[in-house]
C-alpha cells in the first residue's frame, strides 16, 4: 500500500516545544512540504513520510530525540545505539530486555520495564523515575509506539497487541491510537502506561543482516512510521484491493465478488473487526488523494480521477469533509 497519512495532531506535537521560535517552525514545515494553513484544522492529514522527515529534522534542530518532552534532553544516537544492541540477540525476549535496560540507564524521566504474568501475557511499561512526575501524553504515546514498531521490525512481523494502557486521562485525539497500535482495547487513567501482548512472541528469533540494520538506522523514523506488514485482517485485505481499483469506483457488491464471497458475509467480517466498507473506502481515497497531491504533485483534476471521482467538484467537497481543507493546501509546490 502507499504511504499512509497521519493526523495533524502529530505535526502540532512535533513542533510544540519550538513554539517560541515560530520562524524555525515555518522553516521546518516548508522543508517538509507541509502547509501551515492546514494546522488550523483538527481533521487535517499529512503523508506519514512527511511527518517522519519532520520528526528527524526537529530532533536534529533541538539535538534531542525526545524533542523537549522528557525531563532531560536525549542525545541524538540513543535509539540507534539501542537498536544495534538489541539486534545482537537470540530472540525478541532478549532484545527487549536489552532495550528496556538501556532506557533505564538513560536519564529522561521514565524507566522501561519488560515483565510477564502467569496468564501468558508480556508487558512493556513506562514507569516514572519520580512518582511526582507527569509528562505530556505525546511522550508516552510516541515511546510505546516506537518500542512496538521496533519489536515488529526485529522479528519481521507485526506483534498483535492485546491492550494499550495510558496513565493520563482520555484525550480528544484518541481516535489516532488505532493507526498507531492497531489495537481496540485502549485504557486511560491507568497506574502505568504499557503495552500488553502474548508472551509467546518473546520466543521469536531475531535475525537481521548488517544491510537490514544499516537501512533501518538510515532513517529510523520513516522505517517505523511507514511500517507495513501483511495482515490477515479483512479490513487490510479490502483496503489493499480497493487501492488498486480506485479509478473504477467499485460498488460493494462488485467488490465482494473479487473475494468470491457474498456481500453480506464480507460486510459481517468487516463489522466484526469494527469497520464498514464506506469508512474504509473514504480512508483509502483520502490517503491516496493526499499522496497524489503532496508526494506526486498531481493536479486536483487528475487526483479526482485517480481516486474514482467523475467530477473535480465532488472530489473537492469530499476532500474538505475528510481533512477540513481544500486540496490546494496539499498541492506540492514545484
């Protein structure tokens, strides 16, 4: 699938601690082809690749991998050093022990722990170094995300999460967590922020070549944010197939024939996963449109046709509904 898009929430979070340097914020946005106009909309989306580049550039600008969110700055290269240590492991369990130990040695306000219980669950948790400490939700969200995506990469497959706990109150942007963790069980106001998954995953072997490690470390943010592993879920299969047929604008009945199953059956499968076909279709159209406009510099008319709209006006109305902005704000400048 094409590079997905991410919520404007993450762009704001990335630049939040540069608020006293508005010119620097604008420079970083321009460098990464993100219009400052879309920051005004709570529903705006940005290509994940642009966000990954913005993260990299902001970390370099601040000389802090935590971008000002930790109790102390985290020097550039900490995550790369940890990855190099973790890859020299027999299995995921050993790798995560090294990861969590490494981030207990680095002073930043939180301590990482790997644990398990008698019911076959494994946990990666973020514990406060000082019980009086409380950080911005972005620190917990992003660090658990990075740990999960790195663990996926280490064993070459997506690790299904049973639940994600956060120590802070329910947020206004809670809908973004599905894109981050592919998990429906998200809990707030918990004692610690943590990921819960099957302890059986800890036995999966780690085997990464020098070339794979070098490629991953070349742009860690991009490797993790745009990470996609083939999934057996119906919503993933439908999304992938639909992307290839967008220009044909298939009806649900026609589309289900491609899977050789009855429309009612496919609708039931999707509903069991918490999805509806129209929601998936809108999402694929939205992300594809942003890709064509932002990454390929396509015209509004061409983008409309490529995403299955017979008229540009209908596409513009739909795009504004999806993102809160007109397509022209996403058009990449030559």
